């Protein structure tokens, strides 16, 4: 187990950059699925590997071994197993602490935002000179816009902006971001997937807004003007919400004005690169899952062997 268990902890170092590159070649919805699946799978495998290291170390403690009716330690290098177990336990404790703090902070921010806007319909207008607009998740979801943002946009541009935020709510995009942040707590390398996932989600909402208003140029103009206004006078908003003014806005505007929903990854060198990266990514993710499974099987076999040997004494 001591060898296989390291595979899920090392694979994200290779997969995270590959996933970012592949996402650039895919349509926005495909990129969202890819990045979310990769983050959750690799994060889960990393957490499982840390847990297996902790269990292997605990089984070397006499009280725990007695509970499992083991009189011989599970196969493995004693000093290495002990050190790895301590490090894994510290990492898991840190992950759990960060997770609890993150969840509590996000809940507090969302609760404060809902208290500030009060009750009402889908659209909540906040009296604030700072231009801002965002999708506030919940039951029901709300589109929050400040009076400063309403003054910065023409009526048609407002509709495009509302369509963008409505797409975030309808697609429950905040759940994808939450999944990526949870995975990043399990392995530091997965933090690099948060930004490209956020960009892909914004591109999904951009395309939805363009379809809703029937004018890609109008959607691009609305997003550009909203981002420019918000940049000049930043407003305070919950850190977990999605907004049309977030991410690399110039790239998003250029994509909308290019009159195509995504990169054409099906032909030419884009297609070949996408297929090659997808194949490599699938192999790496399979290795991560296989390593965790092999380590768990090996640990289980070692426990059974130790229990069997205890029965002969």
C-alpha cells in the first residue's frame, strides 16, 4: 500500500494543468463538466489516500491493533508508515478545519446579503451608487442589481445583464464553484481549476444571455459596459456569488463578438490536441482512482493476514 497510496496524491500535479489546457479547447458546457468531474474525482481520491495513510498508521498503535485483534503489524515500513500517518492526519485535520471555516463564512455572507436585500420577486434593486449585479443563490434565487448599475446601462443592456444572471441561477452554477473549492481543500494542485471553471461558467451564461436577447453584440456590449462600470467603483458582494463582471471580461467579449459559441475543437489541430489531452487526462484520472483502490485492497489484505496470524497464537 505504501507505494500505491501516493499515486492519487501525485496525479493532480499533472492533471490540473492538462485539464486547464483541455478546457480552453472545449465548448463552455463541456469545459464545465470536465473541470468539475476532474476536480471531484481527484479530490476524492486524494482524501481517500490520506485516510488510508492514517488508518495504516493507527493500526500500528497497540490499542487499535488490539481492537482489530492484530498481534502483528500490518505489512509496511514501520517508520515510514508512522511519519506518513502523522502527516496525513495533519493534512486531513487542516482540510476539515478549512472546510468548516469556508462553509460558515459563505453561509454568513449569503445570509447577510439576503438580509440586506429583503424579500420580493426575482429582481432585487439595492440603492447603492457603486455599480454591481450578481446572482444570489437560494430558495428562491435572486438577481441583485444596484441603482448605480442600472444607471450605467441602457434598457436593452439591462435585459442582457439580467439574462446572464438568470442563467447562473437556472444552471445552479454556484454548486459547480462549491464543488471545485471543496476539491481544492483536498489537494492544493486543484486550486488551479477554480479560475478556468469560473471562466467557463461565465461563458455559459454569456451564451445564454446572447440567445435570450437574440443579439450577440448587445450581450457583449452589456457585459463590457457593466464590467467597466464595476471596475471604476467596486462594490461589496458575497465572495461565493457569480456575476457578469467577473473573470477575464475582454476574452469573454471577444468570444461573443466572434459569432461562434466556442472553439471548434472537432477539426484540425484543435481537435487532435483536444483528443490527445482528453486521452491523457482519462488515463491519469484512472491511475488516481486505481491507485486509491489498490491501496485500499492492499491494506484490507494486510489486515486480514494479520488477523489470520493472530488466530494461530
